[in-house]
C-alpha cells in the first residue's frame, strides 16, 4: 500500500471516528429543540439530502427494484429508524457518555445475531469468552453492584435494544443486499431516504419540542445528519476498500473514547470510574470474539 493511499484512508478513519463519536453529544444538543422523533427524522432527512446530492454529482440514481427497496427498508428500520429514535429517547434521561459507551457493545450484538441467524455454525471458544467478557463489561459500565444509579432501567433497555438492531442489520444485509453488488453510495442514499420517509409522519405528529432554535443545537443536528447519517457511510466504504473490513470495523473502538471526551469537555457530564473500566472490558471482549486478540492455547 502506497504512503499516499494509506494517508488518504487514515484521514477518513480519524474523521469517521470523530463524527460517530460526536453523534451522541449531537443528539443531546438536538434534544434541546426537537423530540426523539424530531432528532431521528432530522438526521435521516439531512443525511438523505447530502447523499442524494452526492449521487447527482456522481450521476447515479437510487434503487428502483421493488424487492431490493423492501430489503433496504428493513435495513433502514434496523440501522436508522429504531436506533435513531431509541438513542435520542434514552438520552433524555442518560448522559451522552453512557450512550456512547453502550454503543461499543455493537460488535458483540452483531456476533450474537450471526450465531442466531446461522444456527448451523457453533460459536467458538474465543467467541464465547468474548461474549461473557462483554456481558461483564456492560454490568461494570452500569455499576450493577449498586443498582443503576440515576439511570432508569427503561433507558438502559432501550439503548441495548438499539444496538441489538445494529447487530441484526449485518447478517440481514449480508444475505439479502450485498449479493446484489450495488454501489455503496446508491444503497446508502436509498436506505437513509427510506428511513426519512418512514420517520416523516412521526415528525409531523410530534417532532418539535420547543420553538427555540439556538445556533449550537441547530449546527449539531446539521453535523449529525450530513456527516453522521450521510457521508459517514461513504467514508466507511472507502476505508473498507482501501484498508479492509477489519480495519474499517475497528472504528468501533474509537467512538466511545471520543464520546467520553466530548461529553466531559462540552457538556460537563459526570464520568464514574466504572464506566471507562467497563468500556475497556467490553472492547476487550469484542476484540477476543473477533479474533483481534488470540487466546493462549494449552500446550
């Protein structure tokens, strides 16, 4: 790999980690004038607009096949609609830091989904160890030995439901969408547009929380939509193509760190010692389950 090519994807990798890591503080700021429905719709609508403009420039068009549109709509539900509402809903009660850390459970939920969907494959020892470590990490993040503290149980369950949707989106996409070999930009634009259309009625019913449009929260929503739900998909594909899917997926390890830093600096949110410790345990479990860290074999 040439130095210029390596630097090219590295810049996008850093940008992707920052944008996705900042998504949780952007959601928190968006909730200052939008409801959870409004945040979910706003990010998808802005993301769809950015991607459709990109398609126009590239002289591409959205998916026309009805069957594929149906599959992409299901992926839109799993990746955009349900998690978009759930993360925003939970963040009405929990910190953006906690939401960002819980999001790190996504690789483990993906593994669980793959094991459940492909039942003919038995989980390996590293996968079992990784899942158990991940479960221990979640309990540590929540400080389970002292209850849930200020965090309502429903908010924690909603966050876990959101990352479970992320997990099931992977095997579904692998089975029904990837074999079509469509351009990633086309799939992303169609998917996010379908999500925006699905969320539109909910936004019209109850999307605005307060008619108080401050510059900071509005810009946060623009960034969340255009970059977090728009160009981030293209960046992710570019990294996969240039450096491989293993490196691209490792951005999951960067986003909780970014979420913690920006939550502390810009929102002055509280960070309990067990939250970063639990996050490290979760990420260690994910790394073992994915084979990034190999378990020592018995001699």
